[in-house]
C-alpha cells in the first residue's frame, strides 16, 4: 500500500507540473498570436503604402511624358 501512496504522490506532482507547463505554453501561444497579428498588420500597411507610391509614381511619369514628349510619346520614363 505504501508503494501506491508514493506513486500517487508522484503522479500528483507530475500532474501539477503538466498543468503549469500547459498554462505557460498557452501564454506563449497567445503572445505569439498577438505578435503575428502585429506583423500581419505592419505587412498590410507596408503593402498599401507601396501600392500608393507606385500609383503616384505612375501618375507623375505619365504627366512628365506628356509634358516633355507630347501625348504620343513612348514609355521612356516608365522604367524611371
């Protein structure tokens, strides 16, 4: 009977340790999800800004083309 009591005590210790590990892993997972969300938001913002810059660059390039070369010019500034 003493052996069963000792085994039960060890199992209770292990159970507490596993609960603590589960709680810590859960906290780490929640933190990682929050960090991932921040990274995704930053990525979306950067992509939106990049799209806007390219759009503005294209508009300015078209304006410069029409001012310098007239409406029928090629796209020599397109690669600028």
